[in-house]
C-alpha cells in the first residue's frame, strides 16, 4: 500500500533509474550480484561517510572502515530510541567479524537506491511500521560478509597466502605463519577490491552476536553520561534560534501581526511570517521566547475547527449508531446469524485523541552554504519526503539537499509526517532571512503538545451472537473515526472508502468466527491526525480482546480456553497464548487481592500475549502490579533489546489507557505539558516479565507490538477487581478519577 502511494507522489525523486533500483535491491537482498549492486550504489556512500572517522574507506553504501580500524555502519533506519542502530551494528559485526567495541553507526539519507525500505517496496527510505530489522536482515548481513571477504583478499595478496588460510576474529586477520593485522591495516586496499559475486553467510550455529542476550547496546554509555548528540544539541557558528507562533485553532491563519515591541528586545533578530505561522528569531532560545511573548497576532479563524471534544464524541456516537459508510471486511452472513443466535451481546467503546509526547520536542536546523547546497539537521524519519519538500522551498535540486540524520529522543510516529513539519519551518525561516545564517527551530513542550498530529479519536460499536452451546457464531464491529492518510500524499492507501490504518487489527482476527462484518465510517474534522505507536491496533485490539472476554463470560468459559477453542491448533497465536498462560501460572489461583486479565494481539508481523495482574488501589481504582508477556517476533537478533521494547511498549500503552487524552474546548487543545497530559509515572510501572519464543523465522516487528495487548489485559483484570467493564478511555475518566 505505501509503495504505490509514495511512487505516485515522490516520482520526481524515485523515478531516477527505477528499473535499475529494483534490480539492485533484489541483488543485495538475496546476496547475488553484489559486485554490481554495491559498486553502482557505492558512489553515495563516500559522501555519506565523509565525516566519519579518519580516512574512511567505503566498502558499500552500508559500511566504511577507517585507517584505525573503526567500522561505521551507515544506517538506512532512523534511530529514535528503539535500538535500530544497535540491531544493524549487530548484523554487520556478526558477518564482518568485527570487534563490537569499535562499531559506530551513522544515519544516512539521499540514496533511495541503497536505502529504500524493502517493506515499503524499496521506493522510499523511511523508518516505521516496526520494519527496521525486517528490511535490514539480509541487506546488512551481506554488507558485513562482503567487507570481510574483501579484507581477507587484501591481506592474502599482501602476505602471498591463500585466502582460505586466513581467519578473522574481533577485527583481526590472522595466518598460521604468525602474520596478523587489523582491519585498518588493509582497509584502503580492500575497499578497491571487487565485491565478491556470491557470498556464504554464517550458519546460525556459528553466530556470536546475533541472538546473544548478553550483548549490551553499543550506545548505552554515552546516553548514560550525556555525551550523545541530538538535534537539540546542534550548535553551528553564527546559528540563530527560532520559535514558532502557531494558530491556536487548527485551520487558523495569520490575518496580521505586530512585532514592533518584540524587535526592541535585546537578542531578537527578526520576526517573520511563513506559511505555518509566525517565527520569532533570536540569538538564542531565551531571546526568541521573550520576543514571542511581545508579538501580537490577529488570526483568521473562519475556516478553523471550533468544536469541543464533547461535540465530536456526540457526533461519533450518532454515526456509530447508523450503518457504516464502508465495509472493511465481511465473512458469511452476520445479519442472519444474529437473527438465529441464542444470545446477543452489544457494547460501545470510546477512545480519545492521544499525543506522542516524545521527550525531545520537535526541532530542526537549516543552513545554506556558499556552494548552493542546503544542509538540514533533524530527526528525518521520512528523509526522501523532506528532501523533496525542502528542495522546493529553497529552489534547488533535491540532490543539493544534504540531510544530517540525527538521533532523536523519541518519535512514536510523530516525525513521520507528510508535510515536513518543523523541517520545512526551518528552511522557510532561513529563506526569509536570506539564508544569511544557520537557523535552529526549537518547539517548546507546549508547542509540541498543541500542534496536532494525534492518534485519532474513535468510537466502536460491537455485537456478538452465541448459539445455545456458547459458540461464537456472529460478530460485527463498526469503527468510527478519522483517516490518518486521507488528504495526504498517502491517500492512495484508501481503497473503497477504507483506510486500512483505521481497521487494522479488527478485520483479520485469530478467531474462527463464521459470520463477521467490520464496517467503517470515516469522519471529517480539522484536528490533524497521525500514526501513533502501533497505529490502528491501539484501539482495535482493545475492543476485540475486551469484548472477547465478555463473550467468554457469557458462554460460561475460561477466557483463555475460549480463545484457544477458536484458534488453529499450533498457530502462532495459540502457541504464544499458551506460553503466556504457562509463564503467568494461569492454571493456579491468583494471590489474595490480585486479579488477572489476558489478551493477545498481532501487529507488524509479530504476536504478543499479555497477562496483567492488578490490585485495588483503595481509592476506587486499580494498580497494575505485574505483567507477563510472551512474544513471537521471529528470530531474536538482540533478545535484551526485544525485552526492552516490550517493557517500554507496556509502559507506553499503560499510560495511554490509564490517564492520557487530548481534549478540546471550542477547538483549543487543553493540554500543554506533562502536568495535564500524563504519561505513565515511574511509580505506576508494573513488574514486567518478557518471554521470547525461540524461532528461526525472519525477524518481524518489535518496536510497537508490545503496546496493543496491555490495555485489554488490564481492562479484563480490572473487571474482575471492580465488577464493571471499562469501555471509555482513559480509565481515569471511566473511574471518575
């Protein structure tokens, strides 16, 4: 779905040698034709690695080795804390036989032929959908193996010995004669040797790093000691700092503004209007903020969204009670099955807008150089999109835009935007200043929280029909909410009125239900939506798994046994559900004062089951004490990282269902900071156990799949503790907190 859309929108960018790109991606992915593929793609790698180490020698678009033996992995995947850099470092180091302590990873962009995401069809570089390891699994192992072969060939030529007699271990090449040398000794010569046409990758039994649960992240130390560099840390000579004044209502526009008083303040350089609002530019952040306070703006709000959260919720409920606009999935004849059912259950569920609330607010830096090139520092999650957009603003060719892909303090989908967001703001402001100085645009927390791009609000109405034996014979789910992609460059994803991101996790269920209908009504509001960690499954998994517990109760069955009765024996879902039950001791009574709930969900190619254990908090609510998770994400490249991602996903999803929501009053966002928008506090984080299923299948997603099951597992446990179903999110609203 994504590839077709991106090809149609970014054709000026991706049309370049399109047929050749497909051949090269295929060659690199399969490990054949590497000499052709790497050499044809290698031109961009030298430019990409020009700032890495001393005398970096490019072996391919995916790695360089300098004269000191330092290995730099050139990552096509954006690092936002999820550990993609660590995963790619592991793949390369494994096949290269590098000393893992010498590995560095650098984000790169501007070469779609080499860095196009295979999961997106290879037509665009992007990080998302938990695809980093899937798109990199073959590509980066092959790159490491090719570089090792080239280094061995260089050493063999210098030592006048057969290549078969040379061994490589931890960055050292050795020969039985006693000859030895490091990668740096042979890097220059090796980089000129033809890439082998065929490669033999290691067998799993020979892996030292892949699957190693004790391998610690290569970047942990500098994150702990504060030396890691993010966009917020970028400092360039003569750099100015800009802050934005965005319209207070979505859809508002600047009518007029007065910056007279602002320009009188020390350190304020200028106040300019750009298409996205008013920018106040200062010699530093404080000056810009003080200047912003002194600017007065008159807004044209004639086309703005002015409805409140209550008005939108009332509208959604009304629409949910009507027939859906489109049918997203249909099996059998649900209407007839409901008419014949012995028992029919009905329920509705409501979900609010959610912010991404990443720790590092949005930012970007733009500088135009004397040679006409444009440099942009930022969290470039969709680099090809931003390159094309900013080239248009600067009126230069896209290949004149160089993106510095910075590590980022969180995204959760927030930096994967269609319009460039803060990146285009930086270029617009620099252009308004005549490109006379580098400009950093830094949003405040309040700017970030109120700028939109939320997980859409949704309402579901669901119905289940049981026969006299308690078998589930009919199921319907009507989903009401905004489309994430409608009206954007990805609108091509919408087919027959269905945005798949609205209903993913609702159409294809692991349960054998003979008669099933999933309908969708897409609403139109001025609130800008965006994908949010685990996208559609954030709400669909909750509805399916909470309602399934209600159905099991109506059938008089244990919720796990009932689920298993509708699953294919030996399936991934059944295996993972049984694993979670076993590890949590489901067959034994919960401890006194503890209550358990279960859920299982598939997203991004992975299956996760969770069993949550809660207690009463003494104030009419619940406290989540323990969560046991079982995960099938294919082959575990970095087991410790997988555990971290599932633990983080549980905390992320738990905060959302317990207390997070974005609300509107007459169109204005009420929340501005972490005081009113409340991600999970540390004292509310439960004890978490993560159990990873051993698998030889290719790796699937892990950054997001831990999020969907936590909400329904906790809700099902809360029902046992409180004796009431929680169907309106967040829990704080339902429980009156």
